[in-house]
C-alpha cells in the first residue's frame, strides 16, 4: 500500500509539474505576442508620421493647395449639358477668398462646389437673385476642412425653391470676424 501511495504521489507531482510548465509556456507565448504587436504598432505609427510629414508641413504653411476646377458644365442623366459661368465676379475685402469650383443643375437640384482659401473658419451664406424677384436665402454653413482644403461643403438645393426658371445669380459669401469675401456665378434653373 505504501508503494501505491508513492506512485500516486509521484504521478500527482508529475501532473502538477506538467501543468505548471504548460502554464509558463502559455504565459511566455502571450508576452511575446503582445510585445510583437506593440512593436508593429510603433513601427506603423512611425511610418505614418513620416509619410504625413509633407501634408502636415503644408497645413502649417500659409500656402493653400491647388484646386481642381471641374469646368463650366456638367452632363445630367438625359445627356443635356447645363452650363454656368464659373468665372463670376470675385469680391474680396479680407485676406481670404472663396471660389465656386463647380456649379450645375441636374435631376432637379442645383449643385454648388466651393473652396475657401486663406482662412480656416467663418460662416458661409448661399443666396440667389434674379431681376424682379426677391433674393433667396438658400443655405448657410460653417467653413470646414475637407481633406486638404477648406470649404463650405457642397450645396445641393432643390430647384423647386426657385419661384421662376431662367438665369439666376448665385452668390456664395464667407464672413469671418466682420470681413467677407464672395463669389458669384450665373446658372440656368
């Protein structure tokens, strides 16, 4: 009977030893996995920071990035082209500018795309006027960052807001601290 207890005791010790060794191996594997994950994240963050350095430097400079000009018209789904004058009147009284980079009427909506340069804040106001009609207050929005530029957002205004069809003068104004800049464009509604 003593021999059986010794064998059981030895078996119990081996079982505990194997359990402890497996536990230590699992713990070591977890530490190695965690360390390699953290070092990969540090490497990725370092790589991202170096890739973004030119963009960060551009944002910190006072030079605005170049802007894509989509031209004077856009095709709608029926194949008709609605043209508008993007070379409208620029009025600047501050050290910043607003540009209307696209304007078109498609599928019952007036679409206005814009870029603001020289400021990172302000209030944008979009109005429309036509001879013999009251000026329409179409929309307002804050100046906001959009990827590498600042803008007022893209305006999508239902043409049903216009009481008559024909040529309308659309004015986009940006006001910051009492200073304003505006750009006008003529569109056919």
